[in-house]
C-alpha cells in the first residue's frame, strides 16, 4: 500500500526536484556580442540584415555588439541576397558567413525563406551561428 | 544594357534626372562591348519599366537599414531621400539604378566607427572611383 503511494507521488517529486535544481543553477548565462555586416543595400538584403539584428536582440545566447560590448563574433551577408518568384510569392535566398572578431573563419550557411516571413531566415542564421561559435577559440 | 526608369517624386526635376542619367550613362564598364543606357521614360521598353521615387524622407519601413534603395536586386521600384542633399541623392539614385539591372554591390562592410556609423571598403578589384563600391 505504502509503496503504491510512493510510486504515485514519484513524478511530482521528480518535477519539484528538477525545478529546484534548475533554480540553484540559474546563473545568468553570458550572451556573446555579435556584429552584423551587410555587403548589399537593396531592400531584401537590408531586411534580412535587420531581421538578424532583431533576432540577436532576443536571443538567449547572443547580443548585438555595441561600443560597450565589442563583437566576439561576426555575421556577414557577403553579397546582395538572391530571390526567386514562386507563384505570387518571393523566396529570399541567402548566404551568411561566420567569423570571429579575430578574423577566424567559422564557416557559412545557405538558406531560404519567404519574403513575408523574413525573420525565418534570421532564425536559421542565428541557429547556425550557435553551431559555428563552438569552433571559435 | 538598357535600364528604363520612370523618375517620380518632388525631386524628379529635369536637372536632377539629367544628372543621374549622365552619371550612369558615362560609366566605364571596363568592356567596350557593354554600355549602360539609363532611359528616363514613363513607358515600358520591352515590357520593362522601373520606378525611382526621388522625394523627401527616409522610408525605414521598406528599407530598414538605409531608409532608401531598390526593392530587390533586379527589382523595379526604388526610393531615394532627396533631403540627403546633392550630389549625394543623385549619386545614390545612379547607384541604385544599376540594381534594377541586377548589378551587385561591391563593398565589404567593416567594423562600425567610434560613433557607431557603418564603414565600408571596396571589394578587391574595385576602388573608390567605382559606382558600386558604396551607396554614394
């Protein structure tokens, strides 16, 4: 009988333990400052870059660099983004390069998103930056 | 390379349009067989008509970084803020007219300066005399 009660309470006990342990370890993690550089000035390229900057502002891992927090990583859109019409919609096709502020190349990523949902491109780029950042030393 | 452009807006004076067209049409493409011809017109040429709005104010809704530009590389709409003064506005329009034809920018953005302003240098093979090396 007693064993049955313990088993019934086990899931909630585990949850409480995990939450408590998480709170103990909840030290604010350091957000890495990132610079975004855009080698193109057409609207699609401007919008892609602005979306990446906005994405960094809300990222738990990165922060947009400023004078007070010089960049440790750099995202470069090396040339004007490409696009193609698919029916009535426009697909944005991008290349983004990653490097450290010390010019160490950390790779690149290619991808695409619809122009009416350009933040999707930014999310993809920032996700790949997280992978690339592990190579930085 | 024929680029038909309908210049609109309060800044589309005959003087400004003439300066923009002359700037583009006198460019040396580096290939004697390739000549740029911006044609100011309000009628399509071979089904193509681009519109360049020359008027006051930045449009950060459509151009969130520079406040001006063309809608996309090979696009057909552009806006230039004439408040930037001359020759900046005309040079910006001449630069952006080339994007209508799909010509890419040829600069590398660098680290921001101490005031937070963007900096750029021409890509290898280009210099400060080239129209695509920066916005102006």
